[in-house]
């Protein structure tokens, strides 16, 4: 029976005139680095504020223990 180790990454969603937005490349670089360590992305949980505005996301990763 496989045993798994889990990790959760939290990212605030930034935007607006005075903030730098994360790009797809930012996420790709980090996920590729984690993939080289054996981590696999298995889920994404979005969190919204009032009026459905996305405020943060959690990325759920796992790797064999």
C-alpha cells in the first residue's frame, strides 16, 4: 500500500495598478522545481471574497513517503 506525503502551497492573487501580478511562468518555474523533487500537483482550491473576487488559491501536492 502506497504512503503519501502532502504539501499545500498558498498564493495570494495580486492585481491592480500598484501590484505585480504572478504570471503563468512564475507558477511553471515553481511547479517544475517541485516536480524535480518528486512532488505532483493533485488539486487546486480557489478562495473567493465578496462578489466572487478570487483572493487566494491553495495548490495541493503529494509525493511518495
